[in-house]
C-alpha cells in the first residue's frame, strides 16, 4: 500500500469507528422498540426449532441474522411456550430467565456490523463514480446520518434491506467496465438478500434487471437477456435458500389469519415464483395496506395516509447540510459528463421504491425509505467533480454542519429533526411513531424515575414492547380510571400524545409539563 493511501484508509476507519461507537452505545441504552422482540424471537425459533410459523409477513434472512446474534449471546428459548408472535417475543425477553437488555444488544450487533459494511459500499461506490474525494464525502454523510445510525443500531430489517439493495446496484455499476460474468451474479445475490429480508424490495427486481441489461449493452443481445435473467433468477434462488435454511423440508400450512386478497394483487401473490410462506406473507402485507392507520404530520392526527408524508418527514429528519449536498449531488449527476451514465444506477432504484412507498397506507416513519440517505450519499459524492473554486470550501462547511448536527443529537437519534424544525426536542410536534417514539426509552425512564421521582405515584401510558415492571417501574394505568383520581406524575409516550385519544386529552390538558425522557416520553405533573 502506498503512503498516499494511508490517510484515506485512516479517514475511512475513523469515520466507521465513530459510527460504530455511536450505534453500539445507543444500542446499549435503548429498550426494545415495538418490532424488535418479534424479530428476535422469530429468528431464535428459526435457528433452534427450524419452524417458519412466526412473522410470515417478512422473509427469513434478516431475522436469521438477528437471531444468530441472540443465539451467540446465549439466549434461552422456552420451546414449550405457544402464543402469538408478540407474546413469544415478550416471553423470550422477559419471562425466560434472560437479561432482556443483553439479548437485545446481542441481537442488534449483526445489524450494526452490516450497517458498517454498507458504509464501505457507500465509500467504494462513490469512489468509483467520483474519485477518492467523492468517496469520503459520501461516507461522511452516511456515517453521520441520524436515520441510518438510529435504525442501524436496532434489530430491525430496514437498514439491512436498503444496504443489500445498494450493494446490488453498485455491483451492477462495476459490471459495466469490469467482469460482468462475476459482478452480475453477485448483484443478483445481493438483490436476493434484499428481497429475502423485506418484501418492499420486490419492485426493485425489474429495475435491476433493466440495469443489468444496460450494464452489458455493448454485448450481444443474447448476453443482455442472460444478464437480466441472471439477476432475477439468482435473486429468486436466494429467497428460496433463505426459507430452506430455516426448514429444508419447507413445511408450511397457511395460517387462518392470512387475508383473502383478490384482484391483481391476489394474482401477483399466486404467480410469483417464491415459496408458499413468502406468498402468504405478501397477502398479509396487502392486508396491512387495506387497513386505515392513525397517522400524524405537523401537529395533525389523521386516519389513512397522505402521498407527501414521506418527503415531508425526510425534510424534517435530514440534516440541513445533507439536504444541500444531496441537491448538489443531483446537479452534479446532470452537469458532469463523467457522472451522467451513473444517474440511472444511483437514482432509478431509489426513485421507484420511494414512489411505491409513497402510495402505501402506513405513514409511520422514514425507516421505510432509509435507502434514500444511502443512495443520495453516493450522489452527493459527485460534488467532488464540480469545477468551481468555492465548491471545496462550501462542501467542507456543509459536511461539518452535518457532523455537528448529528453529534449534537447523540444519543437520541430516533427522535432527530434538523434545526429548521426545532431539533430532537420538537420532533414529537411534527411526527410520531418510529420517527420519534418507538418504545425505545423505557430503560431511561426507569433511571429517571429512580433518580428524580423515587416514592412518587406514577401513572404511565406507554407505547412499546418493553415490560415496565422488568425495569423496576411501578405505575398505574390512568386510562382506566376517572381523571379526577389521577394525581402525581403522569408519564406519556409521545406517540400516544399524537393520537388525540379522548381518554388522554383531558388528562394532559389539566396537567403541567414536567420534562421529558429521551425526547420520546413526556412527564406531566398532576395536582
């Protein structure tokens, strides 16, 4: 390795080390979020019992990785327990002689490692497009992205799916000028890993088939067709392999709770070449899309979804300097001839998945589009090729602004919002659910109650998967008694506040705000 490379290697290592420290320390401090216990317990059941019965709405790969962390950490599984997937998750963490926080940390570590590996993909992808300077710009944006740090430190599926997809696209880009016989199959495997983690990656299959054809356009028609078919075929094979890894005999009986989906969606679920549990999982997902969810945006609760929710949420939850560099990167993709061939790779997969997500029924968080900061970080690397004297200085200032904004929110990455919207302490006024309060601060609440409110009467309205009593919280439910009986400390998850629940509104209206925990739980004083 030449002496010139050492500074770059050290810079990459320092950025990823800082990101790792942020994610690990965040993972240690946070209690389980709403989805995590289900994924952890399901992954453990997959590995220890080779049974696919839980959580059919998501394919197995991500949960296998999460479960592997928990199993390596020595988790105990009570094989005799039966119940819903939510009950199995609760039983595993809190009723099976396990240390819930240690199990969660062990389960989160594989996702943290994957997130760091995807940081390398961001760097190398951007370096291929824009040189070493562009790679470092992209990695800074990735390593300081509050959303990537927040969800990359959880035992959930959003970051793994997005990272596998980005990897697939990068490999297809490499197939243009290097060995397509190597990179196209690898891209198919990475795409398959994305689909085998979350079904929301399915719309990317035809997009990446097209990019595979484009990557070998100078070849014969036969090779173009073979490239597109290889990407799709290998992706499907990886999905099958993820199910067979759980149960080689693929034993499966459709649960009675799977909805009967008709129309074109039913035809899609019937005819796609995936295993039966995957297709039933699609029906469950379609059923979720037929429900009306309670949503919250800019202070207004509503039923259903709004097409502009995700762009608006991204505007709130993305650092201002990052937004500026994304815009500059998009301009560079158009203005710099060297970058124009990369535009379909960097923009098309993210745009298609974003468009599909915007039509969804669940306005619950930017985690559904966490691929956006990944792909646009690569695009932003293109600013390194803009030929203006002032560009390097402005880029440096914007990168510093991003880093400062991200560091200032530590360790509260889930409720991050940028300075234009008041910062993390104000996010609950604009957004809800996984954007701010996903049940992650029960452990911090226990510490606050023990240190500052010992001996006080506590009333708790908590939204999450944690068990308050396990953390030493002794509290009553204020929603099941008349309001005039509620006196003392009223503790409310901010996602509950966003619902405008008629049982809770009069309690809050007649209380005095007394602080918050982690910018996700609000404390009130009841006279």
